[in-house]
């Protein structure tokens, strides 16, 4: 297991900052908060894709280019609710906020 795959508690500022650092490079969805992702154990692994290093779950957020900003924001709100429920059953990040 890689050193970066340690199970962190979201309250530890250094750990959230480290996770947040992974959510900057290819993190293109402005409507979804990188801070909210990091606080829930998600890191950015590819364009429009986040993953949990602890349980291996992956989530993709993509919207059609034809959508209005309002539609994207609404879809992002619905997606952000999955930041908690998107982990696998025994993941230590469940209910860790």
C-alpha cells in the first residue's frame, strides 16, 4: 500500500491540504468544491474523475457542453450528495465529515 493511501481523518488540516492538493491539476468542475471532495477522501485522478484511495471507488462528473450554467450547477449539487454515499461499504471515509 502506498504511503499516500493512509486512512486520514478529515479534521486533520495537513491531511485535508494534501488531499486538496490532488484536486487542483485536472480538476475542471468549478461547480463542485475541491475542498468538499478532499474532506470526504476523494482525490482527482483524471479529467472529470475522482477516486477514493482507501476503498477504490471512482466517480465521474461530466455534463454536455450545451447545458446552461444553471443546469450544470444543479447536476453538481446532486453529484455532491454522492460524495458521502459513493464510497464502498466498509470504507473508513463513510460518515467521516
